[in-house]
C-alpha cells in the first residue's frame, strides 16, 4: 500500500523571511504483507494504516519543517503469493554446519520436511532407516515440497506431535523466526529453512542454543536459556519460564539492537518556538436515530443506534501574546447546509478581531460542566423550539442515565441568564463555552510544556510525538 501525500512548508528567502508556501509530494509505504485465506483482512489493513501513519509522523519529526496537507492518491499493489517451500538437499555453509547444531538430511526427493519430522521422532535412524516410517504420519491433502502455510494443516492432521517452529537466516548471517508454533513455542520441533540459487531445503535443528548463542552473546562460557520466539536470553530457566507466560501473546519478533556508537538525538529545535496562533474548534451534531437489525446476543457485536450529522461549529483563534479574537459560531440555517465545508471556508477567510469583555462574560456563568440534550436534538427542526426541553429529555442513551435536578436547574439558569429564545441559542452557547474552556485548558498545557521541556505541544499531532521529542531532549 502506497499513500502519496502533498506536503507543505513555509518558503523562506534570505533577507525577506517567509514569502509563501511550497508543496511537494511524499510517498509512504506500508511494506509487503501476505494475504492468504486464513488472514484477518481487517487486521492486515490496520497494520498497513499504522505503518503509513508512523511514516508520516516520523517525516514531520525529522526537522524538515514539512507538514501534511492532503492526500493525493492511494495505491494498492498486489502480486500473486508463491509461498516458501522446502525441497531438495542443500549443503549448508561451513559457518553454520561447523556449529554442529543441525542435522542436514541428504534426501534426493522433495520430502525434506517429512524426513526432518521423522528424524526428530527417531533420532538414531538415518535416512534409509527412516523410510520404513514414511507413512506413519498423516499427510492427507498435503503435497511436497512442504509449503510454509501448509505446516499448520500438517500440525492439525498430527495433533500428537509437538508444535513446529521454522527458522531461517538473513544476508547478515542473523538467524530469525520464520514460523512459530501456535501452542507451546519452547517444547517444539525446530526446523531450519535455507535457500540457495532457487533451491530450498529443511533441516532439523538438534541444539537451538548452540545454533544462535554467538548471535546474542559474546560470552562462550556459562549456560543460557533462550526464548525461541523473541531470542531474549536468560541466565536461569525460571526466568525464562516467567518470560514465556507473556511472550506467546505477542507477534513473533527478533530483537535487533542498534549498531555500536549510534545515537538518537533531539533535532526539532523549531518546535521550541511557540506557534503564534492556535485554532480551537468544536462541532455539535444532530443525533439521528438509526433503524438496524437486532444483533445476535450470543456473539460480540457493535450496536449502531445513532447517526451523528454536524449541526454547527465554533472556532476560536488564540494568539500567543494573548491577542483575543471573537469566537466564530455557525449553526445550520437550512437542513441542506454542508457544515464541514462551511467550516473550512470560514476558517480560511477569517481575519477579524474582537472583544475581551464578551468572552469573559461567557465564561463566568458556565464554568461548571454544561448540560446539553444530545439525544433530544435529533433534527434541524428542533433548533427552532422556543423553550428548554423538560428534564426527562436530557436522558443520555450513551451513558444510560438521566441528569440530576441540580443539573436541570443549572441548564435553566444558563438559558435565562443568556436570554436564550430558542434551542439554537442554547446550542450556540454550548458550542462557544466548550471551545473557550478547551482553549483555557490547552493554553495551560502549553505553558506547562514550555516551562518543563521548552517544547510547544501545538507543533504535534499526537501526544506520543510530543513525549518522544521530550524524551530525546531531556536525555540529550
């Protein structure tokens, strides 16, 4: 999956400063993933999206000053998957065979996988002796050479066997897990898969620790206990046993430490400068009821009972030097209004200033949590009603609870204090108070971060991005 984005940054010229904006395309890829019949497609797509989002965030944190503007296009590239499979005998490299950790059976057919399993079950037999056991295992529906994806089927056909792990090696002579057993990943049959000049081959690992010990520790003395799934090693078996309680619940990984003398360091120095203006915005919605089929109570399900349709918005531009602009509020004037489009248009055109006293007056009576009849305001027509709904109409389906008498009295006080004539007035007041309170909270958060980390959170899309830069900066 390839996401092509338009990125934007300020164009700066010497002696002139900022003279405009420049754009360029950036390409973010998800990497190659395998989709077979047993694949959870939703999980696969989530993995692609997370990978691309991580790439975008990393791009914006490199100090290049480029920011995401919009999506240009999304491409999904597919090719037919030809699964890895083991076939005929291959002589292993000396650096592997000299470890004396692998039994490399010299078969002349394409059943190297089967001979490895039989050798595990009958360790004293050579290939000629193993042939008498060739049909002792259930291989119904399986063709040889064995494909990696068919090992699960083989395990199900032979449930009395231990689970099967498959390991391989990369061009840097680093071993890694290629396939892990779903059940106990330690007490397993361990195979080594090797490819050379288009030919592939399975061998039996007889001593896993001896095979990879030099990869994970320089010490040649002492006994270590290795997790076959993540290659973490321990000096005591009881420590390994505690580790494997949790490790099988995670994806198969091989921990690779960074190269010696490499260093990550803080370099987004421009994020130490406070952004001069920040826009705080909020939308309100009509909660339109939805008619859906009854779910199966015996299965997990999501129950969609409302559709949220934007009814209005408020945005507030706050300057770093406490320049105060009037909050801009818009609520539908007709049912066909595209509220999201109008929001973008107004934000782009807004240049006006405003009055401090008006905003302060709004904050005082509604400094408590505002009360709003979300489920009652389900259509455009409700905005024209001329009185506050009765207390029972403030019932929340989401929280399955009513408001208290004190809450309803507070709502009436707000209605009367601000001389609301319609629910539209109350709706707009609610929007405005939410945005002003949001601006106060985030302003204090910015002050705290600038004081302790000398970083402005307004530069970041996510809190992990801020936390990462703070970590690099503080550990310097």
